[in-house]
C-alpha cells in the first residue's frame, strides 16, 4: 500500500497541472501580501479563493486523474493486491498531492510573512486544515463520479455540476429559503443547511474566527449557541468526518463491484 | 491448473460470457482465440479478478479465487492496452512491481533481451509504443510466476523483438510454465501454441491441440481453419462444439 | 509682598491646627461614626479604622473628610441606603460600602449626594450595592478611582453604578464599574468630564447619556456591556480616544446614538462589536480618525441622518462596513481606509482612483434575515454583491467614498 501510494504521489507530483495549481496559490498569496502588507487581509482573500478553488480543482483533478490511471489500476489489479488497497493508494497519491499544493502555495509564503507571530494564526491554521479537508472530500467524490461513469466527458461535466451545486447553487437556495421563511424560527433550518454542505462548514469554521462579532449578533438562541459553543464546532467536525467517511465507504463498495 | 465452470457475465444488456466451461491442465502454451467480442479478454479478466462474474466458479490450483487476490502472486499478466502512469519511468515501475510482488526477479534478463536499458529512465509518456510494450512485458514477466497470461503481446513490437520474445516464451515453456496467449495474429499462435482454446459468442467452441483443430477443419493452416469456422458459423448459426479433453 | 504671603501661610497653619482628626474603632475614643461625627466641625477628618460598621441612613452635612483605613466597611444595616451627602465640601476616601439591596420603591445607594457641591469621592469600593453613587443636583464634584462592582442579573432588578441626575461640572475619572444596569448614567448632566474609566459587564449600557449637553468622555474602555455607550437626546458631546470592545448580541452596539446633534467622535477604537456604531436620527456628527476593527457592522444608519462627516477613519476587516436604511442627506464620506477596498491608485496620490461603496446588498439581506449570517463570505454572496455593485438596485448610489485611502490612516 505504502509503495503504490508513493508511486502514485510521484506520478501526480510530476504533472504539469499540479505545478500550475501550486504556482497559482503562490503567486496569489504573495501578490496579495505585497499589495496589502496585512496578514489578515491576505487570509480573508485567500479564504474566499481556497474555499471556491479547492473543491473545483479537487473535482477536476480527481476525475481526470482517475481516467488517466484506469490502465494503471487495471495493471495493479492483476497483482496480488486487494481492490481496496489499490483504490485507496491511488486515491491517496492524489489527495496528498492536492493538500501539498495548498500547503506549499498558501502555507509557505504566509509562514514567510510571519503569520505565526500574529493573532491571525488560528485563522491561518483553520484555513489550511479546511483547504486540505475540502481537497480530500471533493477529490474523493470525483473519484466516485469517474468510477461510476466511464465516459470522460460525462464524468467531467458531472464533476463541474457538483462543484456548481455545492459552491454556489446550494447557498443560493439556502438564502432563498431563509428569505421566504423569514417570519418563522430558522435556527434548525440554518444549522441543517450548514452541516449538509462541506464547503459551508469549512467557511463557517473560518468565519467563526473571522467574524465572531457578527455571528454573535444573532437572534436565534439555538443558532447563537451553535455558533458560539464548542458543540457547534464538534457537530461540524463530526459532519466533516462523515463527509469523508461516506464517500470512502462508497469507494469501497463501488470498488468491489466494478468491472474493468 | 485452472478450471472455469459455467461462467456467465453480462455488461448491461450485452451477454458476453454465456456459460464458459474450461479446464486448463499442465504446462505448455495455450492460444486463446476467437473473433472480436467473443469474450476472450472478459474471461481472462474474470480470472484475474478485474471483472466480477455474474455466476460460475473459477478455480486456480484447486481453490475458488473469486474475490481473492493472493493467488495472483503466481500469475504474470500482460494487459492488452497498457497506458501506464505517464510521469513515472520504467525503472520506477519495475521498482514498484518488485515491492508489490515478492519473490526473485529477473528484470535484467528481459531488459537485455529487449535492449531497454537506455529507455528506463525516461518518463513513460516519452517512450514509443513499442518500447512501452517492452517495459510492459518486462513488468509482466520479471517475476518467475508459474502461470503467464499475455493479452496481445506482439502489439507494437518489431519483428526482431517478436522473435526474441517468442524464443523467451519457448524457453519458459521448457521450464515448465503454463502460458496463455490471446492474439489476432494467427501465425504467432500457430508458431507458439501447443493447444488452442477457441471462443465463439461467449462459449467455448473448440479446445484441443492445434493439430486436432487442423484435422477437424481439414485445413493446412490455423488461419484458414479459423476462417472456415467463422464462415460456417455465419451460414448456420448452430451451436455445435468441438471440445477435446 | 513677602509679608502678605507670610500672613496667608500663617493663617492657614492656624486654620489647619484647628482641624481635628478623629479615629473611629472599637477601642478608640469614638467607637462609632456617629460619636465622631457629632463632635466634628467643618474641616475635621474622621478616620474609620479597619472593621465593618453596620450603619444606615447617615446624613453628612458638615464639610468633613471621611477616610476608610485598613478596609473599613460601611455595611447597610437592613439593606437600605448608607450615606447621604447633603452639604458642600465633603470628601470620602478609601471606604468600602456594601449590602445595599434592590428596592423597587426607593433607589437606595451606597452614597447619595444631594444638592451639594465640591465633593470628592475617591478610592472607595462599592460591593454589590443596588445603586453605588447617586448624584442628584450635584455640582463641581469628583468621583475618582472607585471600584464599583455589582452583581446585576436582570435589568429590572438592578441599579446604576454612577447615577447622575440634574448635575453640572462633574469629573468621573479612573473608576472601574461592572455588574450594574448602566455603568454610568447621566440625565440632564452638563459640562461634565468622564475619563479613563473601565466599564464592563453591565447589563444595559456601559455609559448612558440622556438629555445631557456639553459633556466629554475621553480614554474610557467599554467592554462586554449590553451596549458600550448610549448617547440619546443630547448635544455637543465629545467622544474621544475611547475603546469599545466586544459588545456582543442582537441589539448590542459599541456606541448607540439616538437623536443627538453636533457631537464629535474622534480617535476611538471599536473592535469586535456586533455593531460598532448604531445611529438613529443624528445630525452634524463628525467621525474622524476612528478605527473600526473586525466588527459585525461598522456603522448602521437608521432614520434620517444629516450633515454627518465620516473622514479619515480606518475600516479594518469588518464583516460588513455599513448599512443605510433611510435616506441620508448631505453627508460626507471621504478619505477613509477600507480594508475591503479593491481599487487602484494609478496617480500615486495615496487615494484610490475608483470610489468605494461601503453598503453591500448582503448588508440588507442580513438586516432582514439575521440567520443569513451563515452565508457571509460565500461565493454566492460575493457574486450577488458584485452584480449589485455593477448595477445597483437595492443599495444607495449616493453613499460612497469617492477617494478612499490606499493605506491605513495613522
């Protein structure tokens, strides 16, 4: 397992697109910093960028990487390896690379700019953790999509659709619901809406640090306790773990039944 | 060595394997033949666990192997289309294969045979089709496995390499290996095979020695014999089978 | 000339020699405050030595100095009012007051100053008093360095830390006030100064002005109150160098302005408040060099506000910069630094070349449906805000900073 993981990591890491992706983060982070000279401003901008980009890139890289690795996976399947072992290792190579890109592209320059010495450190750490978490979740989803649909064009289109849904449409629908039902107590609805979308959860964890004052201004007692207390954070973490675990289980199920 | 019993497999509505019953015993080279879509690759993939059969049994050395994977330790497999991770080098793939499969390896002999050493440090995406196939063959045969399965081994190889490869296979046969080859090049099958397994429409049409098939079809060459079978099949699609055990 | 000075000095020493200091303790000549007070005259000093004195309804109308030593405590005998100053020139220093209980009929206090002037209340401590210091019609007095700690739980059952009504020329300086309804309450109080106080954890307001004019409050810190400071129906209030911090909640503001005129708000720091400043119907207010840091909203305007000027302020990483829910007239918003500004400065004059619009569409949405706070900084909201910015439908076109600063105003 370790060896396949290593080689699929090598495979990913030598891809031109990974360099472009990492370079994009590096350039954006550095130029934002040069423009503003302000760590928290950079972190806020990078939050917006990474929350949108990590799921998108996770999905796009995930699908194409799977399609490109199909034959490699077949070759591995003729070896004395269990299917689970093969899938998790090949996927692992992808996930590690994506996380490394964010850590290098956003983390390194920020460290260089002295983020450790400022009060924004906790936001920085949450941002990196969430960027990695989203990369992991969405590349895993991409893997599932690609496994499910052998047609590349179809797989890619579905991946993009998934991104549109989670990154944009979902929030639009939530906002619409909130506006329509604004005369009713909305706490449960809101909490439900948050924990069902990993991008929202990642964002909430960050804005709970960034915009705590705004978050604390809110009527709903349930929502306030949710946002303010550790159990809210606990619920979010639990939900994020579920978001990783469920796709992993489907990967296992799909992997065990798929024909190559 | 291998026994396949009543193996069925459908891909959606396409019923590919319709009850295959085969027993492959002992050593030697078996040519697995059949027209496109007859189920050759599917059958092999079922054996290797890449395709999960709908029903039936596959025994390898007496054990049912469906859902298992350890048995592949004793199998060397050359897949039909080999597009490997593009950014890895041949040498890395050989290292990877070594770490996956235990046992003695003999990659140096194969590298010498194909004169590959200068190509091993290049990325796979930069290799020619033929060289890629050579790396592929090296990967499949570097372990001294008792069973070797080759799916279209000659694809992309130049005549000299084909000859060297054939010699290598004959040597392996003499060392007591069981080798299963699928190919569309009849001369290659004729040249190498001791036995023929002919699939037609997802069923076994003929299994027996090469000479027996020629005798039955009253033809001089394998190519003609096969052509004749396919031709007669078109005229009267009956399911008369010739199986010699 | 020398002679004159000499005679003044001589007279003073005679005078001070006449002033007597009386110690009160269980083993002293005077065992109670009353014994000492009864024989005291103007200018005398009564020194309460350590220990607790159960007293109530003391009235001081001689110009004495009352000093508490070694933690001497006046404890309300039956939970009523402790001490009333009813004459001029009284000084109370270093004494602890405790045990004034909530009373729904009478606003009992630790110290009440009634129609007096030239009083000083310094370095005293008030533990869990209903009202701590209650000034009515008092003038020219000083309340300094006191520690006023209440235990208020509900607004209806609690009193104010320093309560002033119809007063003039007060100095309230360097006090620590917590756990009351309002930390400091001013009603009809003019020409007074409030400085360097620390008011925190009060249920309603850290500092409250009603119908008070020409007052200043400078260098105070307001933390975690219902509302940091509320200024209502008042004129010419100067607010400078104060710190408004973490006033969190649904109706929690750093600073609440309601119907006030001609005020100046200069060099204050507002950080991490749900709303830094909430303004309702206030005119001719000057906002200058304030820092708004990481508030939910920096400024919320509601009701008509005219001729305000918002110049040279720093708006740093607030969730939302501004909300305007009524029409604004003749207001000036210019040369502020907005951390969310994404414009450019091609002519290098330190001012952005494109205007900054501080009122976003999402500001409105969040005002309507507070729960939508969870969508803050989401891609969808960014897109909607951008669309609104390109062609405004809901947000006012006329509220913008035409020349935002490129760097922080120092």
